[in-house]
């Protein structure tokens, strides 16, 4: 064994394990709720940073612990108690500072906002990192403590779903702080005398700071922060794991998306509610009104499919405030099925504002369901005269990251093919997105998707099956486009009706069979050689992402392009911060003097590999299973809960086998190989059969998803604790260096996973994660063999 300074390890008490579990629970709850708060206040482009921020703070805290914290056993528990107290107090403090700095930072630009908020948000995680690192490096039985750590984090996942269903996002933030304060109390119980009393006082201080923020003005601002909205008009604020909904009242003529002709009756003010979804999306709920007062809604571009097929059946994707349901009723559709993934919106329509909207959900033939549209449509087996998806683009980060968008599964090659299969022969698919001939980006994406679907259906003369129109957006300098698709060729009567609407209502025809063939739309629809390689699919379901080929068609900087710049900036910022605040100081403090058992480069490569491998597979599973489960809330809670619980169980099992005398190196080789194999098999299975699994009922889907996550998760939980013992048993410098390397890999890997999924697909992201585990096996295989007569490291570390 190395002659480096040796640190005696003590046996942990149940109270200490409980404190560690509670601290991890608070940390994970904070990470998840911050993603929700970021999405609600600033937009989904920023929300995906939270994983990087959390890992950065945790790793920095761990590095501080190893560099400066006392190695005196008598000071370990007091440090844990104090750090847990500071963790609890830092949660509302950092949140309040971000609220106060919001407007000044936004005026300075997005990049300044990212940099400052990155650092502010990392403060609470810094103190959590001190607690977790100190617990896992100062006591025996690392496997059992690591299991408690992961168990606490796992419990936070379903806890988040529950809390956001009953309280607000900011109050959930407070809950995470109170849990950290309870962890402080647990650490206090591990001590006696004056130290115990100090710990109890620190816990009370932490709780007091958290409770005090409830009455702070910044807490109220954080809950209702939407630029440009008059706070006096806000009637209600509703939270769910999917989004925050703000209900604001306004009175005016029936609100339309497109500019429509004015008339005496149509300009009469009627009661309406504006529903603001997170930071950028908007939908409207219309109050009781006469048919004349609702005339603008019948003239809106969102009503065109109803004009083509009145008195038929209608399937609405994304009910929102009920506008498309109301439109269907105005055109006397006999059957209307509306699907809405957000339970809050369904509750507003059916319960809280049912009287206001004239009990729209209870009208004859109307059925509003809280479910994911594609999954429900598959299971129903129904066919419709109209399938409509109107501007469904909340940009809400579904709590697991910015690019795991609930709407992205609606705009893929497979999705459009799916819609067409559920149309009646003369039915009409109506997909509305933003754009015109000056801004063709989103509309051409829809056309590419339609061309791919028609090729699979083997239907020719596609230009006779598609009509594309647009109209000026009523509330901004942009246009709303409506792509109309039918499996049978549009009739002359259909085409004549669209021409009449264009003339009378101010629409502009972009594509009409044999009549209008504007570019770049006609080429996108008909040229079989024009096939973008990055067209959205089930494996790359990023319709709104900054895809290079498709974004290049836009003449203005759009959300997608801006999103890519922010992602790449965040990746660069993360790499720089990790290099200069974690890796470089760790190298100077520990790396130079560390003499890991088995070789320096082998050990560094090992911890880099398992750090990247774990996070790449985790992100890939969340993204893919979100589409299969059809509910981002369930995907988040299920995947993280099962993965962390399985990893914790695996860590416990590894410790059990070590205690039984199984050689550590043997356990490492087996667990790494199985992790790689299971990860690769899962990636391929999900790539080939993912949406077939989505056709199952909810319980079988959830059960299969849990099994698919648990199998690799169980074995991935072995790698870190086994590696700590194998490469650096009782070596403080070596173990500290390993923490820094592994943490840095996880921080960078969380952003890298988003970039890889967008550019290469989810399957490739997961396969790269499995490749990292194979690389870890190679690092173990290249371990420097001991000199003759010296006991092997593997044998010594059992």
C-alpha cells in the first residue's frame, strides 16, 4: 500500500446515514424544482443548465472539503451540522438574490444572465457537496453510505411530483430547505454535549430562514414573474410538475391568432382569460358570448379545417384553454375528443372555470382527456374527419431538462405518419406553426415530415394532397401558417373554398394544388432529393432544437439558433469553470502528490469514464422514456426514482459481496461489463421498438420502463464505491483527486448529453455512455501490476 498519509475511517451511525439521505433528498429536490422554476421564469433554454450547476456546486464543495476541511475526527460531525445549516439557509437566499438581480441581468443580455445565475445557483449545492463528500470519505462501509445517499435522492423524485401538485414551486423550494435543516438536526444527534446543542440551534436557524422567505416579497415575485403582465389582472397561479399556469383576466373582442376583418358585432368586448404557460406560451379561454360575438373565432386561421369538414369528427391535440374545442362546436362537429397533457389546464376547463366557459367540457359530443395525445390516439384506434394541432409549443422544460419537451413527440416523422393513419379517407390533418415565405423554417419542417410520411404510405402526387396558407399574427410581427393534409386528393370544392377564404379574410396561399407553388415550400414538399439529415424523429425528437440544416433556412435569429448558442456557451462555460475551479486546483492540491494504487492515468481514466457513462445513459433514458410513457412528469419521477434507487441498491450489494470476501477487482469487472451490455441492449431496443411500447396500457408501460431502468442502474451503482477502494484505499489525496475527476466529468457530461442527443440522437448518446463503461474496464485491465512478492492491490482491497 502507498506510504501516503493514511486516514482512519470510523463506523457510521444510523443518525449519520439518515442525515446523509435527507441532505441528498434536499439536494435532488432542489435541483428538480429549480428546473421547473427556471422554465417558468426565464424559458426552457436556461432550465437545462441546472444539472450542470448542481454537479458543479457539489463537486466544488467536495473539493473544498478535501482541501481545507480538518481531518480531525472530532470536527467531522460539527462540520456536517454547520454545512447542512448553511445549505438550508443558502436555498432561499440564493433564490431571493436571483429574483432581485433578474431585471438588471436580463438587460445585460442572456450570456451575462447565465454566468451570474450559474454561480448564484451553485451556492446551495456547494454546501451540500461538503456534506456528501465528508460523509463518503470519513467513514467505513462507503457502499452502504452511498446507498443511503442515492436512496434519499431517489425519494425526492416522487416527492417533487406530490409537492408541485399541492403547493407552488417557490414553496417546494422552501420544502427542500427545511429537509436540509432536518438533516442538520440528524447530524446534531450524532454528537453529544455542547456540540449537540449547537447543532440543534443551527437546525432551527436553517428552518427559520426558510420559513421567513415565505413572507418575503421576492417569494411572491418569483411565483408570478412574467415580463409585461399586469399583476393586478392575475386571478390565479397554478403549479404542476409540467408547468406553471397564470390565469389573467381581460375583456375585449374575441381574441384570434390571425388578423381577421372587423365587424360591428365582432368588436364587442367579451370576457376572456389569458392562460400564461411558464415564461413564453399563451392560450386563451373564452367566456360566454353570442354567436355573433364569436364570429372572429370562426374566421380565424385555426378554424380552416372545420370549414373544410363541418359536422364531422374532430381530434384536438393540446386543448389548452379550449379554443379549438369551442371552434369545433361552432362548426357543429358531432364528436370532439380533446387531449391535454397538462392536468392543470384540464382542471381549469372542467372545474375552476367551468361556469365561466359555459361548461364547454360538458357540451354534447365533447370529451376532454388528461393524457398524451399520441398514446391515447393509438390506444383508441379511432379515425377522425379532422385532426388538429394548433401552435402547441409551450417550450416548457418538463422538469428534466430543456430539450425534453412534451411537444417534441408531436412533431416527428413517425408522429405525422401516425396522424395520417388515424384520418378518415377524406379527413384533414391541420398542423399550425409560425412562419411565411420570409420565415419558412417551421413550415418547411412540417412539409419535410409530411413528405416522409407519404413516402411510407406510398401515396404519389403529394402536391395534390397538401395545402399551405398563412395569415398575419394579430399580436406580433410574424405570421401563422396552417398546413392542411389529406390522404385523398383535395377536391376542386376544397381548393375553391381556400381561395375564397384567402380573398375574403386576408389569408395568403403558399401552396395550392396546381395553382400556387411558392418556394421554398414547393421544393420541400415535392423534391425527393431534398431530405434533411436532421429531420425530427423518435430518436431525435427536437423539432424546436437548433438543427443546422433546417435553421439555415431562417433569415432571422430564431429560438432554435439562439438555443444552440446558449447550449454551446453553457458547455464552454462549464468546461472552463470545471477546469479552473475543480480539476486544476485538485491537481495542484492532490493530484501531484497522489499515488493511486494501480497507476495515475488508469485511475483518472476510470473515474472520468464512469462519470461520463452514468450521466449519458441517465439523460438518454429520461429523454426516450418520456416519449414512451407519454407523460413527462411520470418519466421524470419514474426514471430518476428507479435509477437512483437501483444504483443505491447496487452500491449496497457491492458492499455486501466485499464483506463476503469476493475480490474487489472481480466485482468491478463484472459490474462494468454488465452495465455496458445492458446499456447497449436498452439503447437498441428503445431505438427499434420504442413507440410500439407506447401502445401498451399505462401500467405495463410503467412497469417495463421501470425494469429497463433498474437493470443497468443496479450495476452502475457499483462502479464508484468499488473504484474508490480499488484505486485509493485509505489514501486521502488519491480519493480527493478521484472525487474531482468524477465530478468534473458528470458536470460536463450533463450538458454534453443534450448536445449529443440533438446532433446525433438519443440512441448514440446512450451507446457512447456504454462505451465509457467499456473504457473503464480497459483502465482496470491496464492497472500497474505490483512488484514480485508485493500483495496485489486487488487482493489487499477486498
